[in-house]
C-alpha cells in the first residue's frame, strides 16, 4: 500500500509540473500538495497506532510541530543576520 501511495504522489507532482511549469504558482501548488500528502500519511499513521485517538489528535499535533519548526527556522535566520 505504501508503494501505491508513493507512486500516486509522484504522479500528482509530475502532472502539476507538466501543467503549471516551474513558475511560482507551481511551487505554491506543489507545497500544498506535499502538505496534504504528509497530513494524510500522518492521519493513517495515527489511525494505525492509536485508532480513534490517533485520528482525533493528529491534526493539532501536526500543527504544533509545524509551528515549532517555523519558529526555530525563523530564529536561526535572525541569528544569521546579526
């Protein structure tokens, strides 16, 4: 099943690149596709590990991790400019 999901993701990315080219819009759309694919993958992982609670808690947990990552990345950029 995992290989099927990976192949599906590769086909989606290839199709978007063919249609939109390598413009800024394509990068935005690809970023959204990647985010959705990661979220769906984490949703399946949460369902596999903790069934109901995994499905219920994966969205806030993912959002928290993303915000912490953004904060750390921004902090590193600020330190580099000083």
